[in-house]
């Protein structure tokens, strides 16, 4: 009788087949969520550098074979690229590289500059002590990456730096809008980190933003972030001209 009760408890403790399947699907979903982003970054870099030229077709099957993945993450990566204006998705005809014009890129940077500045100004007034410590910690992590000369990792942590500021504005809608705009312009802002000495300069610009936020200087934070994003745009232009 005791053995039967133990067996019954063991059966109850085991995850149901459906639950196990759901867990596997969740893990697979997470993988699918990150892989398209990795593919997007790789393709965006090749487009910005001119390896994939304007008008060049992006064949899903060929790209899937090249990267050793299924067509699903490739399709999602192309969709993300289209959102940035780097790719033109043509219904029933596939996608082609469609590098946006200079006026379009300038407009995207102008929008990002004002959104980031607004977030920074509000963060100067609203950031909690914990959020301020987190901002300083991320800034220190970026300093280590400047010394290591790692532009790819710097780009990744740089995004976290800005997201901490968005959260510190304590305006959820503004944070979402700013993050979405940054995602659209990411291929161009990422490219400027290849400019010689850009990592160190970026870190110095961040320091000016942080100092204004920590002293609660809304106007100073707004001005510092505006200047930072404008410098990012100029650095991208320099990089684009060089390639």
C-alpha cells in the first residue's frame, strides 16, 4: 500500500508531457527570438559597409544555407531590416537591399536626438538611487570595453546604458517610443563604432550625460544627450563616407 502511494506521488511530481513540450517550445521560442537579431546585425553590417549593395536581392534560401539556419529566422531578420529602411520587402517578389537616402537617415537621427534628450531630462529629475547606481555600473562596464577595444561588445552594453536612462524617465510610453526609434536606427548608430577612437569619445560623452543626471540638472542632461546623439550622427557620416 505504501509503495502504491509513493508511486502515485511520483507520477504527480513528474511534469505532464504537454508541460514538457511547452517548456521545450519556450526554449525554442527564446532561441528564435535571439537568432534573428544576430542575423539582422550581421546583414545590417554588410549593407552599411557596402558588401551587400543597393538593389541586391536577399534570397531567404541562400541566406539560410549560408548561416546554417532555417528560413524562419532569416525571414524575421529581413523583416527587422525592413523596419530600419535597409531592406525593401516586395510582396511576392522577395526583398532587396534598399539603403535609405541621406535625408531619411538625418530625420531618424533628429527624432532619436529629441527623444533621448527628453528621457535624459526626466531621468535627471526622477531616477531613483538604485537606478543611478545601475547607470554608473553600466558606465564602468563600458570603460573596460574601451580599454579592451571591443566595438561589438561596446555596442551591446551601450544599448543597455541608454535603456537604463529610458527606464529612469519613469515614462513608459516615452521609453517604448525611444527604444523603438533606436532599434530602427541601430544599423547606422552601430556602424559608427568602427571609427577610430570612437569608443573612447563615446564614453566621455556618456560621462557628461551621467554627471548632469546625478546632480539633477534637467537642462544639462538634455543638452548633453542632444550633443551626444548629434556626434553619433556625425561619426556615422564619417564612417559611411569612408566605406
